[in-house]
C-alpha cells in the first residue's frame, strides 16, 4: 500500500509540475515521465489493476457527458473517415514492419507486431500467438506509447498555435468582474453540479463494469462513454468538472510510467536500431495518415492528426481537448482503429507470413 501511495504522489507531482509549465498534455506526460524515472531508478513503482479500470471509466465519462444529439447524428459522417484511416494506417504499418525486418534483423512476425497500431497490453498478448518474440514486442510497443504521449503533443501544439496565428490575433482584454466570477465557478461546483457529477460517475462505473464483464475490445471505455452519452441526451445531467479530468490524466500517465523498468532499459541496447526506426516511422506515418484524412474528409487538421495517433483510446481522448481537437470525434475514430487492429491485424499478419 505504501508503494502505491508513493507512486501516486510521484505521478501527481510530475503532472502538477508539467501543468504548471503549461506543457502540452502536461498532466499525463509529467506523471508518465516522473513515474518511469522512479520505476527505473528504484523498481518500486506499483499501480493496482483497478486504477486502469477507473481511468478508462473516467475517460468514457468525459467523452459521453459532452455528447449532444447533434453529435450522435454526426457519427454516420465519421464512418467513411474511420475506414479510410484504418486502411491507410494498417497498410503503412505493414510496409514499415517488413522494412524493419529487412534492415534490422528482427524476424518478420516480431517486426510486424511491433509496428501494430493497437493497445500495448493487447498487442503484447497476441504477439506470441502469431509466433513473435513477445518480450521485444512489449518493449517496442511501450516505447511507441511513451513517444506518442511525450513528443507528438508538442508537435500538435505547434500546429495549433500556427493555425491560431494565421487566423489573426486580437489583443487580450481584461476580464470583467462577471466574467471572472464565471471563470471561478468552473472550479467551484454548485450543489446541482455536484449531484450531476455524481450521477455521471455512477453511470460511468456501472456501464464500464458491464463493458469489462463482456470483455469487448476497449469495452470499459466504450460502455462508460455510451452510458454517459445516454444520460446527457435524455436528461441533460451529464457533468464532469475539469479537476476530475486532470486527475484522470495523471492516473493514465502513472499507469504507463510504472511499466518501464531497469530491465527494459538494459534490453534497449539489443533493439536500439529497431526502436529508432519504429519511432521515426511512427511519427511519419501519423503525419501522412492525418494529413490525408484532413485533405480527403471534412475533419479539421488537428482532429485528423490526433485521431491517427496509435496511442491508447482513453489517453488520446483525454488530451484531445487540450490540444484543440474535437474529443468526441477523436474518441470514435480511435475506437475504430483499436477494434479493427485488435480484430483484424493479427489475422492479416498470419496470412502474410503464411
């Protein structure tokens, strides 16, 4: 229990510091980096599995509570972009996997699974079933996830700033007293808002537990999101305040950080070249897929780019709003990617290697 509390404190300090520095996705990135350093240095970073469930439930609640009936009607327009994104992403990742195998000496199965744009845990578990080296796949997937959450937000923040400057900037005016009071009310919840937050959290936990029980890919987040969206559309009581969002981001970053160990750091020497190739290829593929999605569909550039990031569904949904993207569309497209990759990518690999 002491180790868990200490891990949470270290992750919280990292998240708070990066938020203070106004780093993009600061709460999650700071918690991840601080926890990873603590885990590598002392080997005592621990987080129970229940925290993963709570983080996914919170992410689903944030997305669902912001859904309107108009957003629901817009889902049909995201189907084609979703299929296009998955097709482009899988095609480019398979090509990069074969190149990595040829240039680095990794066996084809390991290289292809290391490039899989899926979830860290799921891809690592599937790797052995297709004849890949599960330990190398897990390490490369962990590096991929940490790179996604620490490097790409910086890039996207730069794009967001450039877009805002190209649209023209206005001199900031001082806030009127009524506006200052309204801003403070975002943090100080009224009795009704507290009640709405309670109902939203209860709905998210119940639906998330159902999603975990049926064991569908990303079931916890998907069911929590659907339940809170139903609550918001039917009653208008969906509410998740900003402090809870920051807490969920810190927990998500801490969960990723504890996976890095000193043993993993030593193992990097054996796969340094594949790791470098994977990280460079990852960024290029993300930019290519995101830009094509932006040019071909009606999605804005940032939403297209963040939707194309092969990170965790809950992680990307949590930081999408901070980076200027549409969190609802990002969540739906990320679910598209996750379900297709977990369901179809291993079958494709088996077919190609056969």
